[in-house]
């Protein structure tokens, strides 16, 4: 089981010093992964908790890559229809190169209609645009010479392709994960609701001749009650969840550091079968 924390690149916690101190605190605690969100144009009536302040996720991860050494950094998830495919691929490759291979690429179709309206993007075509972007990204990481729109070009630097996790709901996200990625990144849910789609995902991957996919769940763990948190993880693992990203609201790096220490303790207990004091 892999464990990560959702780092707030929104609201007051996204102030630069807080971001860096939080990321470094997680790294010191031994947290394996940090993930950030993607919103680009929050309407006023949807701004509770952020006041509309959102940092771009790719720029945020590039910034944090220079401020950390070991922790993996991920988009959870990047909304692909908001961005042009080739510049997105270049961003992904650049962060992967400069971070020393620490990028995790979560990607999805998006859902918030006002953001699509602001961008002038047809929300009804978001699935097709996402597939086109994922196809190009996969091809870019497969060969130095890529062709797009009838034009060959060099895609360099070309570091190892980052792990691709597809966000969204079944059935479309599952099919997209098998076609383009390494796994699925659902948000919310529990063992009772996730078991069936995870079973379907495993069957689809096997039919495609691919290894068992990762299933990395964004959720909340009861970190203040370690025994309960460990039980939550055990129930999720039993239905095929392979990773948990704990999300929380916080304003200070000290609050985030406390959560990082709690998550690390849960991870240690899970890894040692309950021997952590």
C-alpha cells in the first residue's frame, strides 16, 4: 500500500512559504507522495475554502521539485481539456526531467461547467479531447521523433514516462486507464462501493494483456484514531485499492506536518502488521 497527502495549492495554505514548509515537513516525516488539485477559474459561488485562489498545478509541482529531494509529486488530477496537448506534454516531460523522475501524472476530463464556459471549451467533447491529449503524451514519451498534424518534431528531453493515473468514474475512466495509463484515481468512496469497479478494471486490464492496475484513492483517513485509520486501509486493500491519498483542510505548515506524521505512523503500522507503538 502506498500513502500520500493532498497538498493545498489553493486558499491561504498556498502561500509560497507554507507550500515549501509543508512539502519539506512531509518529506522529513517519510510521506511518499504529495498531490495537488487543478482548478483554473472558480466562480464566486464555488469559492468557499479557497476564495478563488488556485495555483497552477504544474507550476506548483515544478516549484516544489526544486524545494524537495525525495518525495514524489503528482497532479490529482490535471484537467486535460483545459490545456493544449503538446504544451501539456512538454510541461510533464520538463517536470519529470528536473525532478529526477519524481512526477506522477494524474489526469481527467473535468466536471465544472463554469470553467469550461470561461475557457470556451465544449464540455460535451471533454472525453474526446482528453483521449487525444493522452494519446499524444504517450507517443511523446515513446520516441524522440513524434508526428502530429502531419509534422514530425523532436520531443526532448524525453525522460522515462511518469506513471499515468486516470481520474473519474466508471465506466469511462476505467476504459481510459486501461488504454492509456497505469491505473485509476477515484475520489471518495469506500470498500463497498469500490470493489466492483476495481474488479472490472482488473478484468479489462487482463483482457488487454496489461498488468494489474494501480488504484490510488483520494479520501480522508481518521488519522487522530490510528487503529480506525489502519482498519480503513485494510478494508480498502481487501478490495484492491493499492494507494491512499489523505486529503485535509489546513492553513499552516504546522497543521500539515502533524498530518504528515500521523499518516507516516499509519503507513508504518500497516507495513509492519501492527507493531508500531
